[in-house]
């Protein structure tokens, strides 16, 4: 630009434009801040929940309190209580407060990989809701606390394995004995000699097995003979010309004989009935015969007395028999 060239005209309302631009920038910044506050729930109605933990390691402001994997609260402040415990102040939106109940359990877990998680568990959703300003104890679970115990257990395991695989261990002795047993099993006597420990005992066992086989063979022969004997006995007893058919015929003949005897007994019953009538008629005559027999007996006694008297008076008579007419 030469000194003779006039300067360019000044834009109109430059100060006003600059002021409007600055105001627009400020409005955008304030709007962005307000949107961020709104997005983070700064203007949302909340209720306060106080969680008490032994320590707040891993807990930061802005951490979410999750329920079933969904954020239902946010850590606003961390305080140190008079008794040395950590107080974690959590803001819970009113619309999500119904997930927290008086029986809810709160946990603070720290993993080997990943950050710290603050979780809530509500087993019974029908319990009364958690009131505003409630204070609950946090159950802490730290996976890193198990590392020393695992290292100690691994150290003990390695020591036990070392002692187990050493040259003078019981396992080494057992393997040595097994090798010796396998060598004896591969010898002349075989596994039986290795098991018995003495070749003579193994020979005795072999002899016993041979005798047992012979005995079993004899038993098989005896069983075969017994089967034949049973077959012949079956034929003799149950065959066509066996004992059972003959016994069946005899039983039939006996049944016929019993039938004839039954008929004969019926005829005898009839004869007895007739004899009963005859006996009634004879009973009257029997009374007279008794009186007559008494007279005959008296006469015979008198004759006997007379004979005795004659024998007494005639002693030389040797024949004493009396013959009656």
C-alpha cells in the first residue's frame, strides 16, 4: 500500500458484531455446561444413600451404583467418618429409587482385571422402599486378597510334588518294586510265580489247577451218565410201558372193584334189614331155649356126678370116658 492509496473503509457495526459473537460463544458454553449437567442428572430429583465401607480404595466420585447391570445411582462424595470408616454418599434418582429396598444388599468388589464395582442386590422387591438418607453397610470383596493364599498353596503343592518325585520317596520305591515284579512276571514262571513269590508254590498251584480240570471232566462225565439214568428212569416210570400206566390201570380196576363192593354192601344192607325182622321173631324162642338149656346143664351135672361116684366105687376101672347115647 502506497501513501497515496486511501485506506479501506471500516466495516459498519464492527463492535456490535464482535459483541454478538462473544455473547453467542458464551451462550454456547453455558448451554453446553447446562446440557452436561442435565445429562449427568444435576437437575434430577434424587435421594441420598450413605454406604459405609472399611476403606474406599478404588471408589471415585462419579462412579455408578448398578442394579442388575443398570446404573441406579452415582457417587457424589467420599468422606472419612469419626471411627475411621469410609462414607460413600450416593445420589439415587427418585425414578430409580424403587429398586432399592430395606432388605437390599450392597457390595464393593475389586477384581484382578478391571476397576472397582459398586453393586446393589434386592432379593425381595415387595419389601418397603429404602428411605431417603438411609445408611447401609457395604460388603467388600477383593480378589487380590486371595493371591497370597493361592501363592502359599502353590508353594506347598510344589514342595509336595518335589518330595513325591525324589529318589528316596515312597513313589520311587514303589516303582522299583513294580519293575522287579514285572521282570519276575516275564520270567519262566510267569505272573503266577511273581504272585506266589516261590517257584515251588507256583508249581503246586499249577498242579492243583490240573487236578481241578480233571475233576471237572469227571464231573461232566458223571453228569452225562446221570442225565442218561434220569432219562431211562423217566421212560420206565412215565413211558408207555412204564410204571405209571400200569398203576393207572390198577387204580381203574380198583375203582371198578370198589364199585362192585359198594353194590354188594347195598345188597347186604337189604339182607340185614330182613335179618333184623327174623331176629325179632327168634328172640322170643331164644327165651324158651335158655330155660331148656338150663335144665340140660343140670342133667349133665347130675350125670357127671354119677360118673364120678362110679369111678370112686370102681377103682380098677381105668377107662373113665362116659359115652352118652
